[in-house]
C-alpha cells in the first residue's frame, strides 16, 4: 500500500518540476520559449494518463505555486489557466480511450475556453485589453521603424504609403482577434495531441489516433456558417453594424479554413486513389495553397464536399 502511494507522489513531483522548468524556459528563452510554452502541458498529460485526474490537478496546483514564486504571480496564473486545462482534458481523453476525433475536439473546445478565461482574468485585474495592448505595441514599433527610415533619407511619400498599408492591415487584424484566440487554441491542442500520442506510445500505452487525412470529413455546419457569414458581412457592412460585421468576418475565416482542410483531404483521397507519388503530391499541395485563386476554389470545393461527399461518388464509380 505504501509503495503504491509513493510511486504516484514521486512521479507527480518529478513531472511538476518539469513543468516549472518548461515555464522558466517559456519566459526567459526567446526562441525555445515558444516551443516550451506549447509543450508545457505534456507532463500533465502523462501524469493524468498514468495516475488519474486527481494527481494531475494536484500537480497543476503545485506547479502554479512554484511558478508564482519563481516568475511572477500574474504571469504564472495566465500560463496555468491557458495551458493546464488542455493537458488535463487530453489526459482524461487518452486515459478513457476516447476516439481520436472526440479527443481532439473536446480538447480544442477546452483550450479555446481556457484562452478566453486567461484573457478575461487579465482584463479584470489590469482593466486593459491584452490583445489591444499587443496591437498598440506593434503599431508603435512600426512607427518607430518608419521614423528611422525617414531620418535615413528614404522617400517620405513611399513611407506614408507603407504606413497607411500597415495601419490598414492592423485594423483588419483587430477584427480577427476572436479568430486569433481560436487559432492559439488550435495550435496548443494540435501540439499537445500529436506529441502526447508519441510520448504515450513510447511508454507502452495504446492511444487513439485520428483517421487518415484522406478520410477526414468535417461537419456540414461549416457550410451553413459560411452562408451566415456572407449575409452578416453584407448586413453589417451596409448598415454599419460593427459587431455583426466583425462576427461575420471571423465566422467567414473559420468556414474558409475548414473548407481548405476538407478540400485538402479530398485532394489527398483523389491523389492516393490514382497512385500519385508522394513528391508530386507535396508539390501539388504547395501549388494549390500558394496560389490565391486555387486555394479559394479548394475551400469552396471542401465546403460543398461536406454536404455532397464526393469521395463516396468517386468510390461508386469504381
């Protein structure tokens, strides 16, 4: 009985120490820190799979307290809230042997909610929108750089044109803040899922995998979201409803991204069906993604494939 209690406690202590080390790397190392932040929840995933959710939560609390003492309380709180729920959710899903799509989808939802909670807590404490603060800092940096170029004797007219284009781009970026938060959650979930699967497999655990990419089929709801976004863009633009226009803009980007993923999956199915070699497949993927009109055609094809299922039609011909 004693040895059974000692093993989870010892392993929990070691993995908690690893999370603290990753947090220190995320804060103080410029380039490696980005990678360390993305894999911060990996020890939590392993701990939950091996010993259960209770030990994972205890490790998160201990790690958060140590991080607050070594780094900064507010920064450690943001990191714990942003990344720990994703690790806990992935650990629970892997432990319960959920399907790959259910595991990834549930972890993605938890990750996005956690990012929103982190931003909300920061706003409540500081009364400052952190996303707006980042945009303002970026705008200030651009203005300083353009001022230096102007002092070096560059054409003022060209600099004014560049300043106007950059300002317009930042204004467009500010409309996509909800999408940026969702993209952060997607990246966090994807890294945790893929690396977690590899690590757990090396440890001897059977983990659920996503189906082959050529067999992916996203829900039809994305096509309806795209239709709603088009109506919202029209109504929001013509009637100057900023909230509706911004919502529709973000939903449009989400739907188009889903369409591209579905289109690439359909494209992969067709290329594999006709035995196209891998180097040529990679070249075709890059060609389609880099070409603006081709990527739009791919997105629309993917959106309609969610409803009509062209793979079933291709399969029926054989």
